[in-house]
């Protein structure tokens, strides 16, 4: 007989054992340095405030061209190749300051 698995708020309850599911987010900018650092920090802080377990990695578009896997979400401040099958949320609001709250809500929804 297998244990009952319940998932709620990123917590898995397998019988009497509980574990947090960590979502993986890839933040992409042109060079994978400055811009992605700013965006990654904002995403980490937001997710902490919402109790969303998240691992945020920074990268550049060339990382995607070489192939990526294992991510739940990409937040990109630059155009992403159309062949990418991972959900992508535009990260430009983090740079302009316009629509940041709405973008963070989209990220929360995508990770829930």
C-alpha cells in the first residue's frame, strides 16, 4: 500500500513525513551578471516573504541556447528563444519599476 501524498503551499505530506518542495527559478539577462543579480535578489526576498521555497539561479541567454532543464520558471529581462518550453515571465518591470508588484504576483502564481 502506498502512502497518501498531499501537496499544499509547496509542502508535501507523505504519510507522517513532511518535506518542502523547492522551486527552481532561472533569471536570465544579457550577460548573466548585474541585471540578473538585481532581479534574483528581489525574487528571493519576495518568495521569502510569501514562504515560497525557491532556489534562484542567474544566467545569460547563451545558457539557454546550450540547453537547460530542471527549472520551474524563467524570469527574463531579455528576449528568450521561442524553443524554450519552460514558462517565461518577462522581468523588464524589475528594471523600469513599473508593474513590479503584478510581476511578483505572476511569479507566485507560477510557483504555486
